[in-house]
C-alpha cells in the first residue's frame, strides 16, 4: 500500500554563499524519513531579499510508509525544516 504524499512549498532567504545542496541536506537531516523529497525549484535574487542574499524555494514531499501524514503533521515537519535552516544558515521564511 502506498499512502498519499503531502506536498508543501517554502521559500527562505539566505546569504548568497549558502549552497542549495546544503539547504536540501539540512532539510532532510531535520525531518528524517518522512521527508521523501526536497528539491530546489527556484532561486531569486533582487531588491525583495536584499543585498548579498537570495531566496531559495523548496518543494517538500512528506510521505510515510505506514500511514497517511495529516496536514497538521506536515505543517509540523515543515516547521522543523524552517527551524533547522534558520539555525544552520540564518534563513528567514518568506511569505
């Protein structure tokens, strides 16, 4: 049985020198096996994120082998990702 995935997108502002691969690795490390996929789908540089910074948009796919992940659980996992990125890279969640 394959349980449905819960997909969420986030965008974080980070320093220009933070590598996208490091962001993806930190996201996976923060959540464990429920995060099936984390991939960068957009990088934005401009006035809205400020000098020396960039916005990195991530597509997150949460899925469990044992059950359906609820929206509340996915929100909690997303929050873990955001907290880990803030701690490691000084990332700020963008609206």
